[in-house]
């Protein structure tokens, strides 16, 4: 009886919150995202002011994130080898950023250790959905990584990278008024 009453109360709260989210933002999210605060999670992790990170995001090790950065749902931020993400970045849904791998450990039957190398992403970057950033990579400031890219080499400032493996496919110009323009390679 008590269990049924508690379930009914929780269900009513869930439905109310889901309806508010749909009405205010035209969104429907999983229950865990409805009941959690993305900004509180970012604050708990020591990320910069105004940064948010979805509840479904996994965070491991030493991860530093600047201010006003958005970390989307279903992301993996592996900081076991140190990960730094700048301010004003957009880390899209499903992005995985790794600072270690276990290849040598696995093929040696556990005799070799894990390999760790830091990853750094500069300020004002967009990392497209479902992209993977390999350990040891530096992505400069004002960069775009296209969706579904595998980044295993450094990306210089003001670059557009895409593909598997990612290659430089364009660059970004900022005009005198601060408006960016994307120029793709011919």
C-alpha cells in the first residue's frame, strides 16, 4: 500500500515536470535528466561558472572545464590522463574524449600498463555529435570538429576538422565585428 502510494506520488511529480519541460522548452527528456540539475552537476565537478553537463555524461579522473561550456548527453569525459576543455565550448551529444587506452595492457595479457596522455580543447570550440577524441590530442581555440569524426592528431587554432581519421577541411575567419566565417578547403 505504501509502496503504491509512493509510486503514485513520484509518477505525478514526474509527469508534472515533464509537462513543464515540454511546455517551456519543447523538450522531452529521460527521467534522470528531468530530476537532475545540469548546472549543479557542473558546479559539483568544479567546472567553470555557467557550465552545464547532462546527468547521462560519464566523467572520470582529472577533468577541468572552463566557463559557459555545454556538455551534452551521453558523453564520456575521461580525465585519467588529464583533460582540459576551455570556455564557451559545445561538446555535443555522444562525444567521447579519451586520455588513456588499454591496447598494450590487453594484448600483453595484462602485463603492460595503461597508456595515458592529456587532451586539451581550447576556448570557443564546437565538437560535433558522436565524435571521438583520441588521447594526446590538442584542439586549438575557435575550432570545429565535424560530427562523427575520429580526431587522432592535433587541430590548430581556427581550424575545421572532419572525417575518420579527421583531417583539416577548412578554417575559421573572425571579422572585425567578431562574427565568424567558415571557409572550407576546395
